[in-house]
């Protein structure tokens, strides 16, 4: 499956009080509103991992949102990785 060149992919690792505060659900809603595909999941070490693919401008808005998160969360740090697009996502899902 070929990926249009205008698509990009980000992996965002979010640290802080981000589990048990509906962070994944708000992330999915934000991603869907921005037209992104990918996933969000809790990690065993207490962080949340977001992998999102789509328009570069929408990804930038997701990156900015993840730096704050929902009002119920406290984001201490984000780590961003820019990755080559995969093109295999059909929706934005909560895993686990």
C-alpha cells in the first residue's frame, strides 16, 4: 500500500499523571476531530504512547494538545519521534 507524500507519522510518549484520567479517550476524540489515524495506549511504566499518522498540520496540533492533555491530567514531559508514514491505519484506536 503506498502512502501519499503529504502524510507523516509521530510517536508521542507522554509522562505525568496521564493514566486513570481518561487521557486515552480524550486523545482518540482529538485525533478523530483532526482526521488522524493510529492508536493510543497506556504503557506499563505509567506513560501514554500515541502513534498518529496524517496531515503534518494536524499532527502538529496533536503534538501541541498532547503537551497539555485534558484538564484531568498533568503532563510533565513529552517525547516526540518523527517516523516514516506506514499507511496501514484505518482509524484511531485505543489499545488495551
